C-alpha cells in the first residue's frame, strides 16, 4: 500500500495524522527533529498500536528529506515552527524551518512524484475587511510566521507549475485538541485556558478578548487533510479547513469555564487576567468553507462544542500530561 511521509509527525496535529493513517492500515514514515514535537506523542501512538518508521532530522536537510522520501507516494507536510509570538522573537529560525524546510520537502517530493498536502495557515489573510476569509483573497501577512508560511504556499504554487507537482495547500485556522502543548509560552489558547482552569489559575487573555477565531477540533482537521491527500486534483489547490464559525476568546473562556464548573464541581474559578494585545495577531479570523466541501467533500463530524468537551476532559483526566 502507498507509503505516506508525515513531516512533523511527532507534533500535535502530525501525531493525529499518523494515528489516522495507521488506523487505515497505511504505511507511514515520520520526519521530525523534535524541536517542538514530543517523543511522548510517539509513545502514545505506539500504545494505540500505530506503526511508523521514524527518520530523525530536519526538513531543511536535503539528505534527511531524501531518506524519509523513500517509497513514498504522498506527503503530509506539517513540520514548521508554529507561533506568531515565537516568530517575532526568532524570525530567522522560523524562516529556516517554514520556508527553507518547505522548499526542501517540495523538491524531494517533485523528484519522487509524490502528492503533497501542505499545512498552510489562516494567518495568510491578515486583517482584511472581508468577514469570511475566502481562499482567493489577496494575502496580507502580519508576522514573520505568516510570511514564512506564505512563502511555503508560493513555493507550492510554483512547484505545481514547473514540476507538475500535485499539491493541496490546506489553510488551518485555530486547531485544538488532545496532545496540544499547554505548558509553553507559545501554547494555543484552548490548551492554555484548560491548563489554567485545571490549576485554579487565572487564564491570560491578550487584549480585550473580543478577537475571534474559527476554532477547529483536530480530528475534523485530520479528516480534511486525508481527503485532500486522497483527492484527485491537479496543480495547486488552496483550501480552508475549518468550521466557518467564529468564537471570541472571551466566549471561549465562558464555555470552558462552564465545563470546568460542571466537571470539577467548583464555583470559585478565577476571572481571566488581561494582558496587552500581542504584536502580529489578527483581529478576526473566520473561514469560508465552501471550497473544502465542494472539492473534497469535507464535512466536520465532531464540531466545536463536542471537541471542546473532549479536549478539556483529556487535560482533566491526566492524559493531558502538559496540563499538570
Ligand atoms: N495548531 C494550529 O492551530 C495551526 C494553525 C495553522 C497552521 N498550523 C500549521 O500546522 C502544522 C502543525 O502544527 P502543530 O500545531 O501540530 O505544531 P507542532 O509544533 O506541534 O508540530 C510541528 C512539528 O514539526 C516539527 N519540526 C519543526 N521544525 C522542524 C524541522 N526543521 N525539521 C523537522 N521537523 C520539524 C516539530 O518538532 C513538531 O513535531 C504547522 O505547519 C503549522 O504551521 C497549525
């Protein structure tokens, strides 16, 4: 059966992609340098019977990428240094992983004639006026992270033209779920809020908390990624993978607090603590999801509310190691 290379397979989203592919009986190779990924994610995968080959190395190292590409017919390219805040502090590292790493992976995939799914980012849209972010809007990167992820997208388009590479650029919005690190200054807001509430600490809200996001549960994103991998599109297609549902950060706090009250039986949960807004953050981020539905039959199965409950439960029951 056709082998799939998952770059960044030891990371949050990558480990779920590996699990889903393995469950479907597909051979998987992981390429990861563990810069933000975790070995315990791979141990979790082994515990649920997932099988994979591991190549430890960087996506910016052509020799490591060539090794990982052996016998591969499809690539899910997720490896990157995510986080807007980290990219403001370390723009060159971000560029190296996201842009140089991506061209290295695309070049090897083109030689191998493998189909590629690239993890793009909704940050490409920046602060545009349009309420729903549609894939054909002009890009407007606000941070080094966003610019380097967009550079990766541009390489996808160029490689589709000159090497006839088949690529799908999937733009993720705010993905959340089990295995998302909760203990780093760069943690996603859902993970950080779960951790704070479980520790009885005040969650930190950047700015007024009225910024909104299209929070998407990881299992639904993975389902979309696999549809794109198995699709038959040619050239380079760009597609949003999200719910098309906006939630403000304050509304997220309210919903998680309600779960926490119910599950922990506590009424004394702390109010959030506001911090200054973060540089490079967009104000509103909401996906137009028509193309994902029409081109790849993408229909989310879990949804925001259930995904949030499952995620809080994962951190609460101790499976969420990084919440402790
Ligand atoms: N989580 C989100 O909300 C979100 C939103 C938009 C886009 N994305 C994109 O999705 C992808 C996965 O994100 P995630 O949240 O799972 O992050 P993550 O940090 O958990 O995963 C990234 C993985 O890539 C690996 N990696 C980083 N640099 C590498 C390098 N040079 N060589 C090899 N491996 C390397 C890390 O070790 C890690 O395992 C990224 O491309 C990110 O830009 C994520």
